[in-house]
């Protein structure tokens, strides 16, 4: 079990991360002391006076005592006299954690910051990173995990995974675990844009995207070959068709935007895919045109309906799917 400090203040505007920290602390507290050693202060119970009274009260708990307090972003400095005194006299084997989900004018009181510090506690700020700062943040987190992201790789990771910091961190942890066996000593593992593209999507997704890209490029032979390989691996027709459909719809939107006069450079920034893949999709979408891609989405919708039990015209599911894939994009 970790060593616990007397007090913690976890505050900031990254509410998801704060909720994650709270859940983790509660789990650690229950593992250490059981439910009888844990007190929660939420809603109407979360007032400075009630928390101060609980801190000062005698307890029969023989193990470490934990108090988890929510909503302190709505407290005021002038309300903290009793709590400040209780923190100065906090009992040994007691840990109190304050959680403040901050936004605009709702902030953890400055006096609470000072009281936690005076109690030899710890203050952690969990603030959301601005979208344009996420690649830099992801690269820094990767270094802490023994990974080095090449230029562009951090941006590709954000493109693939999204802008939620917790999701990005979980993905980096998975990448670090996967790379652990290949790391020579303590040397960091370097990941390129292609590595991120390959490792952050499932094999089924990558394969379906390959099928879709071949369709959009007009290469029916490559589309059918990849589709057959995926079926041989046990992938379901319905799942593959869904992924293909989403990729083709993206291409249709790109082609329509180009025809409206939007620049490829601007469109590229909106696509959630690596740079080279985005360039290829934009070029193929422009060549095929929005009208033909609109027809393609309708044809794929028919295949999707058939794959979900809408009938195959008297032939098997695979035959219907392969025939449709072979005809798409031609």
C-alpha cells in the first residue's frame, strides 16, 4: 500500500481526471481500511463545518481513517475557521482528501490551499490541456513512460485517439507495455507516425480502412483481396461493412467540401488520420467526386442492410459482400 499524507487537495478543470483520482483513492481506502474506515462528504454533507466536526470527532476505527470531500470549489474563505483549526490538529492515521471541480468563478478557496499545505499535505492541479497543446503534452507523457515520439507522431496519436487526456494516457500506457519487451535496457523506444497509425487501431479497423481506401482509389482487386483476408481471420461482415461505410462517408464529405471551394490543407486538419493517409484520401476523393461517392454510400448501405439480416438476394453473405465490394468504385 502507498504511504498516505494527512491531507490532499485535488483541484482543476479536468473533471474527468479528478473523478478518476477520486475513484482510485476510494478504492485504495477501502482496500486499506474497509468501508468502515471511509467517510464520504457529498451534497448537503459537504460543508466546512460538518467536515471539521468529523475530523475532530473521536473514532473507533483501528486502521487508517479516510475522509473524501467533494464540492469544495463552492466553499468560501470566510467559512473555514473551524476546518482550519481541525486540520492543524489532524489525528495520526487520518487522511482527508478534498476534491474541487473548478470552472469559471468556482475555485477551491485560497485559504484551503494554505491549510492543506500547513498540514503537510499535497496539492495536485488537474487542468485540461488546450487542444493545440495536446501533442506536446502527449510527447511529455510518453517520455515518462519510456517512449519517444518522432515529430508528427504525437499529433497522429491525438488524431487517432481523440482529445481526452485520460484516453490518451491509457493509450500511451498500452503502447509502453507493448514496447517493454523490445526495449534494450532503459533506452526509450522511438515510435514513428506509421507506428502510431499501426498500433492505435485494431487490426479489423485497419483492414476495413484499407478496403475502403482501395475502393475509393478504384482498385477493386486490392479491395476484394483485403476483404477476403479479413474474413479468413474471422472478422464479421457487418463490422467490416460498418467501418468501410464510415471511411467512404468521410471521403464523400471531403469531396463535397473540395467542390464547395475549401482548401485541401484546411480539410486535412479536420481529418482524424495520419498526414500521408489524409493526403491520399483527399486526392482519391477529389478524383472520384462527391456524386459518385454519394452513390457509393448508398450501395454500401444496401450491403450493410444485407449483412444485418436484410436478405442477400438468394446468395450467401460472403458472396453478396464480395460481389458488392468488387463492384464498388468501378
